[in-house]
């Protein structure tokens, strides 16, 4: 093989590899990953009213997202997401009237890449 053909082949191969890496990086970055929460996972908070904040690594669609509260007796209740988001990557809500015990926030969000991500955040409400 002559030198110019080898150089062209390496250039094309390098560009193809770069394109694949950029595509894969964009796909991974598009998934919503929970970066921060209040209450924090495993924390103990005072009740009976608990403000909720979930912050993700990307913009999320609040209208197509869901929050549920799992109570100590294993019942669930839907949480209302504040329509006035403080930031496009953050969901805010409030759980009210909580009695002492172990709770979990179950979340489901839609990311810009079209994928739905789910998770749970356990926390405890302490007695007065």
C-alpha cells in the first residue's frame, strides 16, 4: 500500500471512531441521573411537612414525570410536582402530614433522549 492511501485510511478510520464516541457520549449524557435530593437518601428529617427537591444531570420533562410517596404501612400517594420549576433539571414537591416512620420517594422522569429513568429515595421522618 502506498503512503497516501494508508494516510487516507487512517484518517477515515479516525473520523469514524470519533463520530461513534461522540454519538455514544451524547446518548449517555441524555439519560437522567439523579445528582442530588432533599431529603437525601438515608437521611432523617423532621415532619410533619417535608419539602422535596430532586436535581438531575440533564433537563427533564416535569409534565411527563411522576413522584410517589411510599408510606411506612406500604400504602402509596401521588405527590404533586410544582409546575413552577426552579430549574429545568429540578423537580420540587412537598409531602404533608407525615407521621414518624420510614418513607420512600419513588420517582420517574423523562430525559431529552426519550428514555424514562426511575428510582427511589429512602428517608425517615423523626418524631417531634
